[in-house]
C-alpha cells in the first residue's frame, strides 16, 4: 500500500520546558519516555502547526495553571509526511480515529503496546519522516494539529531548524547545575 505523502514548507512550533531549551531539536526525551506516536527507544520531535496548540500541548491539561515554557518556532522544509488527519489516509491504513485517541500512557503502563506505537513503527518502516496528527490536548479543536517528526535534519528533504536569529537560546545546560 502506498500512501499519499505530503511536504510541508513553513513554520511549526514547540513549547519546551525551559530546562531543555538548549537542545530544541532533540528527540531524546521522547525516545526515553515514549510518546503517543513513538515507542520507547524511538526518537521523535513533537511540534504543532499553531503556537496556541504548542502551548496547550505543553501545559498538559493545566491551562489555568500555566507553567513557564520556552516557545520556539522552526523553519520546516520536510517531505515524506503522512497526514493522519485525513480520513482517506486513515482508511487506507486500516486505522480508526479512536485508535489515534487511545489512552496510550495507560496501555504502556499496563505492558500493552498502544495502537499508535504499532502505527508509528509501520510508517517509519515505510520511510515516513513524520505525520500530521490531531491534537489530543485538553480543549483541542479541529484546528489544533501537530506534526511529529521521526526523521529530521538541518537541511531538506527533512529540514527542521529552530529559529534563533539573535542567539537567545542557551547553548548548554550549565545554568541548571
């Protein structure tokens, strides 16, 4: 089965815990802990298509008790993306929207493999660099979409570069010691 792949050229956003702002293109935290669309051991870079969505994702449901964040913008020129917000793509994959919305953390904690991990593994094996996915943040609407990268680099065809023209991001974690 060959899925239609898309390319995104533009901006995406990510809200970081300030502790990790010195490494804004790392996917190691996601690899260590796993995420909705990456099993433990698989690096992933979670971004959002709107800054508001990045903020909501990072607050993890505590929208009225906002914690400090570092919001970054990224220049993206990335091919090989699969749109999992597209009903035809989901149908071609044999995936239901309820599978994407699974309680992935609960399943993983109980030793079960979430369906989104199976899906991510399958898409990565087929050469996908990432996927456009719905946001499952508290109060997310249809306009709230994320882009999860499994392969990214400083240059095309899988470019994801943080915008830091004035060098405002820290260069290392020495301020946290």
